[in-house]
């Protein structure tokens, strides 16, 4: 799943779009094409492999939970792109999403964090976005 968060017109914002994605399978295919298309249109776009220095750590604050927080507090638009992923699996945490979350839930210290992940997944999956399977 990839998502694009568009910023409001704030002087604090360095990027118009933040591309959040997981997996090597999208990095050099779909995500790369989307990134280049946005840049060609003059949209200042953040993508981790282009903007971070080698060895620089990506803060956990840049994850989906933080994106949802920004969506609410800064009124930023989030457009989820479900690339070869069923949005209902994301919304209901089924399949690989449910399996991964269940592994994290085995450690009781992670329960609050896992719940915030579940909430963020549900909220984003309920947004109007794009499903690559519906061509």
C-alpha cells in the first residue's frame, strides 16, 4: 500500500507530497513512476530513497500513524493507493495485515502501539483512494 499526503500551503512544509510505501516490489516500479510523474508536474515530492542521506534513520514519526495525525491536525489530504492490496484487508486487518499485527500483539508491551496502527489502517482504508486492482 502506498499513500500520498498532500500538504496545505504552510511555510513550514518542505514537500507538497509525502510518498509512504512498503516493499521493494513498489519502490522501483509503481512508486518510482508515481514519484517521477508528480515531479514532472512541478509537485515537490518526498520519497525516502531520494531525499535521505545514506545511513540516516527514518523516524517512526513518519509512519502511517503520524500521517493520520497530520491529516487531522493540519487538515492535510491523504490519498491512499492500494497497489495489489485489497482495501478491505487493510480496513479489517485480514490476511498479511492481520498476521503481522498478531505477531506484534504477542508482546504485551506493544499493545497500545499496535492499537494505534490498527486505528490508522482502518482510517486510511476508509478514505477515498485508488485501488490498482480496479483498472
